[in-house]
């Protein structure tokens, strides 16, 4: 990865983006402002999926989706995140919206077979060990349970480097060392030694499909949503570079053969594409 490295690469990045802005900067993307991210990515049918159910939001961040799921009638929602800071914010948000009695926020959930639905939004490109996460999700599900997942952009998308993509495909042009060194030297940023330590695992469409194939889960539906205005032929021939968002429904592999798979494609609305 990357042909521009060393001190030269760091200087170029510092010149292009002295404040770290550009690409997918921190904050709520414009496509989701004043809109339901859950509904944008998973379609209006998501509320029927969660109503009256025990739901896990895996990678809940500050808890916006946990609160929204609770407000739409879930029996109980468990928000899981590795960051205690995010969990504190999420708990405060649930109290503010008066749904704290139906929300639990934890770093780890050990009650196997307790969830009807596991939701994961914009997290699989950040998990340190996504294969292990799939196995954990499988263990969480009750018989007949479902994982609803959507994430992006994937690694070879023009902005697949997220905060490191200060211009399209910058994350493919600069070396990992140059990128993390530049980012670490920005005001208020903690030193990092790798993209993984910075929270980015270089998830591609192919790698995600391979991880699912090696897991105890399997696809009931899968959709690699193309970047807006990309011709269908171009997307078919170059899915890695033209996929904006991956979205899917996962079910337990051992249960899939015994039950008919739901045709969930109609439940998915077309998400905001980048």
C-alpha cells in the first residue's frame, strides 16, 4: 500500500491538510443529518424488525441508534462499544430521551442466545478482529435470529481511508507510516503506529465475503451498493473501487438449511451513496 512514504510523504500530507480536515472527517455525514441512519441504510421495514424484540447494536458509538430503536418499540436494546467515553454519552442520551429503562450499554455482552436481532452500522471497517465479531454475533442470536449489517465506504472506495483520505484514493497513494505519522502530529491527536490502531482495518468487499464464509453465519441477502452515478457495467467489472456501502442480512448457518430464508431485499431502501 502506498508509494509515497517517509518524511516526504508526511510533509506532503501536512501541506495538503495541516488541520486533518478533508475526506470523511469526524462528525455526522451530510447524508444522515436530520434523518434516521437506520432507516436510510436498512429501509423503513427496520422498525417492524425490531418492534417487541431484544436488539443488540454492536458498535453503538454515542447511542443514537440504540435510543431510536427503543423509541420504535423494541423490548430492550443493548448497545455495545469498546469506548467507555461513548458508552457514558450513550447512557446520558437514553436518559434524556426517557428510554433508559429499556437500554443497556456495555463493553461486552456475555448472555449467549439472548438477542432476536443484532444491528451493526458503519462498524465492520473499524473492528480490530471482524472475524471474531461475526462469531460473537452468532453466539448472541436466539434460534431464528438475524444480523442486519451495513457499512462503508470500503477500502478501495475513493474515500475508503476515511480520515486518511484527504483527497480521493490518498490512502492508496501514501504509505501507512506516512499517514499515521502525519495524523499523530496533528494538534490534539494521540500517537498511533498503524491504521489498525487508528481504528481502520482496510475492509474490502472480497474480504468481508470471505470472513462471512469462514464464520458460523451466512448471507440471507447481500448488496454492494455502487457509488452514485457509477454505470452498472463499471460497477460489475470493478466492484471494489465502485462500492459505496455493503449491506446484508446474516443468519446462522446451521439454521439456514432448516428454515426458508426471508427475501429481505425489498426491505432495504437505497441508502445515501457516497
